[in-house]
């Protein structure tokens, strides 16, 4: 029997602090060489359409999964979702499929939790104000994770689409209980913020390194490929740079690859991977005035860790629907 978990099922059982803990343990396993995490495979299927395959195995968590994500921009005109995703969780001892999960919610959840892990080690402990640039689906989870690891008192948010910003404000204030101030531009979102999260789909920089105040922590999770970016070169240059995984960032992230091609930085500008910080091999924040940037492209170990946790919670709670594939 295979357990099928819908988005609604996952919403019923997901707790951010538990997911943050699970993701942290996955990065600790990665630091010890106890993960198998190939780079994602991207298959172009005509035009701007593509499908991503993201497998991973986190040995200590006994978490083996593959996520399949399709991105079809033309679906807007068809009245269909642009992005669809599923996660298949498999028993690493037998190879038997355990669960099939809706992948969009899980991805948003684990991406937020990964930022939470990073902020636990990189953000000042007295961080109170969170700036958010880009208020799509992912932004809510970034706030949820940030308030899990830091005592956030105010969210300052900006989006080009006013209706998206208004919806974000309603969700965060209604569900998370945090006040949200909608501001008129990205610079206003950065000014006075202890933490700034960029969750945009922009193909060009939305912030300037000259805006960054001492002690700030910037989290960048937008991903537009090798030739586009949401960070300007100065932001990367003036910041202590931590990445989720060097190999992945250097293969996929224009935010880092463009400054490299410009000759402004070298690969040595990457201070550490998140796994090195979590394991204690390298210190995270060492002073209150450091400007720190965490760049994440998303790793499949995050999907595996979150999927295994949610599967176990679903079994205990009696959530989901069992089907037979044979």
C-alpha cells in the first residue's frame, strides 16, 4: 500500500519547528558524507517548458525520495497551474514506495525551513525586523521559519503586485499573528531590517549592496538560472557568503555565476556551505556588524528529510489515503 498525501493533508500535520529540525539534521548528515544528492536533472520539453528531477538519500534519517517538478509557463493561458510537483518517498531498505505527496506545499515548507536553519546560525540573535521582497507563495513560509528561530516583531513587505502584497499581509497577520507593513519599494523593505528575504522571480537585481546596513542577514531563494539574478554584484561582494551547496550554486545560480564571470569575485569568496556551519566546522556569525548573505538554490535532501518527517506524522495521525499500485 502507498500513502497518498494531498496539500490539505500536509497542511494538517506540518509544524515549522519540526521541519527546521529535520532539515538541520539532513545538513549535518551531508557534512558527514552520509547523503547521496546528485545535481537536479533538467529536461527541456519544448519552448520554455521543462521538468526537473531531484533524487536524494539521507542515510541517518532513512529518507529516500525523488521530486518531479514541471514548469509550463503556457499553462496560464490554459487555466492550469504553471508549476506542478510530486514527491515519491521510498523505503531505502526494500525499495518499496511508501508515499506520494503533493510537492508544491512540501517545497515551500522545506525551503522556508532551510532558511530557518541558516538564520539560526547566521542572523543576529536580537533580530526583530524582517524585510520581505516578493510576496508570492514562498514568502509566507519564509516568515513562518524566521519567526520560529528569531523573535520577529515586524514584517516589512514589498511586491510589484499590490494585490499579492495585500494577500500576503492578510495571511501573515491572520495565521502567524505578526504585523505587516506594506512599503513602496525594495529599498524601504531593506532599510532598518535585521533580516531581508528575497523571494522573487526577477531576472535582474532588486536590491543594491549599498543599501545593506551593518549586521544584516540577507536570504536569497529566487532562482532564474545561470544568466539571471535577483542580487546585484555589490551585495555578493560586500557580504560574507554562505551557500546551501557549492556545487549546486556554481552550476545553477546566476546570482553567484555572474559576479564570477565579471571577475569581481572568485570561487573562494564562498565562505562556507550550510552543512559546514551546522556541523561546526566553520563558525556562522562571529560579530554583530557582519553583513551575511545566504544563497540557496534548493537541495533534494531537504525534500527527502521533510517528506520522511511528514510521512511518519501522517501515519501516526491517520492522515491521507492508501492506494494499491499492484
